């Protein structure tokens, strides 16, 4: 019954969202971050993708239609994200893996992996496989390590036949590795991770007969052991997601456990926990639990420090307790967590060799409080120690300063520019992405090194060598660089979408508080 309950709640949630807003109209949360080099960062979120090639001075917008290969319509779709050799960006959705080799200017569907042909409204070619891409990750800690994909192979009725692992070769082409994972071991896959210190240690999380399981392989996928995940309040668990494998110990695995409980007055609240296995999945212990959404997780490069980030994604009426959000820290050896930052609504955390990146919900997205510090959509803290306050983070991005789609050197207009400015013309309020981010009115010129598509790599450059039919631009690539700005201007009414949404959320939460007060 657990799987049945989960499936119904997810479907109903998707329908309710789709009926009121388009797929990209959800609250603008950052969900994942990858650093390609010291200057190039990629952020994937509910709005699509943001990219910088000059260390955060300018962030360009890439739309969902380009990333996913088609407009998503009423689908609620979140992007995958990983980076590979030579800065390739792997994204897309479970319907197909999409790859960009020009710093995110264009994406192509990866032809060496199965895909969901129906999503693209295509007939499956003879001999081609149908499947969904569950997750992608890098196989090992080396920057040139291959990328691994977990794929569910489907029959003609869209039922899962088996799971397979695919790995990139030196040319970036995916090929099957290891042996298939039968549905007798895994009937619903969720996440994939590889131990940084041992590329043959591969973990997969999911469910088997409605119960959460963790699969582990120590021979590169040739065989897997399946371990049941014994979790407290299992009837409320929505899923167990691999957070990371410790960089210094392939046996130590961290999982984010999503849990939703219903209170006595009928409200749904988050109650997520962090679980750890010290023996490769044979046993698991929950070491942190809080009444909020566990969205961020990071381990320091030496494996000694563990950080967990709680937030509230504002995607439905499931509540997170305001006092529980923020960053929790613990030494990996003891895992006794302390709540070190409580005024940051976290949606992602990631360590690099230089420091810690954090994605967060902006508390003052309209800039009404000039004295507020530590408010950002993306911030960076130098050093590998635990932060003690939100003020230690250097703000790299607030959403109001996102630039539009990166300009093309030949000055073409792309479909992403329309999505940025206009959105849904039938909507009663502006739905273009710039309106949703409150970012339509910034006239500042791009900084040196900002992303420009269609020229050779260099200052402000990114090669635009992808297939001209692969993305939403549709015009031939190439041309000389010019000085055009990234922002696309139009006659948008000045109705900040985010203000409307925050107002609606405030009303909902006020009603919830009043209901609780009456109940008490």
C-alpha cells in the first residue's frame, strides 16, 4: 500500500500544479549545481538552467524547451545535471539525456541512450530501444572520469523490463556496462552514485515491492547486492535518495530520506531525515531528522565534515517548519549534528576544492530591505570549514540580476528569448521567466568573459558547433562577435511574479496558523 499511496499523492500533486501554472511556472528554486572550472558554473532549477563563464559576474538563462528538447507544456519536469570530460554538460530529463558541448548554448539528444519516444511525439525507429534516464553521475572523482547513466528499459506498454548502466567512452558515446539489474531486485529506481575512491563501487537506490532498497556493486556493475532500508516511520517515507558516498571510504553511504506526515488537524508537514550506512548498505542508521525538506547535502573533500541543508521548496501546501531550515554540521566520525545556520532556506549545497556553494531561497527577492545581509540565490564561502553564519557567504547571484539567454554572435533570436520575455500569452499575469524572477528591468552591460554563443572559446566566448537542428534556436551556427547585451528587452508590465506568489504563500500560511490556533 505504501507505493500506491505515494503514486496517488504524486500524481494528484502534479495535476494540481499543472492546472494552475505551466511546468516552468513553479517557485524558482535552484536544485543542483556543478562547477566546470574556476569560472564556469551551472545551476539547474525549476526555471531551467543558469550559466556563468566569468565566475558569477554574469549568469545567462537557458530555457526548458532547449534543455528538454521540446516545450514541456503541462509536464512537471526537473532537469538532470552532471558535467563530464571537456566541460560537457549532461542534462535533460528522464525522457532523454541531452548533452551540451558548447557551454550550454545548445543541447542535443544523446543518441546512444534509450529515450521515451512518446515524449518527443516520434515513432520508435526499428531496432531502437525505449527507456527513461533515471539518473546520471560521474564515475569517480577525476575530472576526466566517464559519466555513468542509470536507465530503465521499457517495453511497448511503458513497463520497466530491467535497469541498465551505460558509460561514456573517450568520444563521449554511451555503451552498456555490467549486467542488467532485474526488476526482481529493483522495481522502481531513484538515484545513482559511485564511490569517488573506488569507481567499481556503484550504488543505486529505489524500491522493491513498495519498500525502499539500496543496491551495491563492488565489481563495476557486473553484480549487485540488494539491502532493505529499515527506516523509522516507513509508512510515511516518499523515497530514499543517495546523497553521496564518502570520498575517503567507499563503504560509507549517505541517503536523504524524504518523509511527509499528516498532523492531527489534517495538515501535511515535511519530516525528512539523513541516513548513513557504514557497511556498504547492509545496515543503515538515521542520524538527523527535522520537520523540513532536506534538499542540500555536502561532504568536504577530505570526508571529515558533513553538512545538511534544510529548506522549503514552496511547491505545494506541505509545510516546513521555519525554525528547522538552515545548515546543520557534524564531524563524519561522530555524526552528532548541530544547527549552525538558521536564517537560510537551503535548496542545494556543494563543496569544491576551494570552498562551499549554497543555493538558497531569497528572503527579500524584491530588494525592499537594503540592510539585509546574507541574502542570495547562490552564494560561495571560501575554505573547507563549516560556515557559522549566512553572512560568511559571498552572494554570487540574486534572481533579479539573471541575464536573459546568452546572446548569439550573429544576433539571432531564439525560442528561449520568447520564453524569457513572454511566456504564456493567455495567462492573466506575465509568465515569462524574467517576470517570474523579477529580472526584466536590469540594463547593465555584460561583464568581460560573459557567455556569448557561436564564437570560439575565449573572452566571452563559447563555441556554437552543435547540430543546428538540435535546439530551439534553429538557425545556422557561427558568426563574428559583437557587443550585444544578454538581456532581451520588451514591453513587459511591471508586475513582479514572485511578489504575487509570495503574497499567495503568505495567505496560505496565515490560514494554516489560524487553523492551528483554533485547534489548540
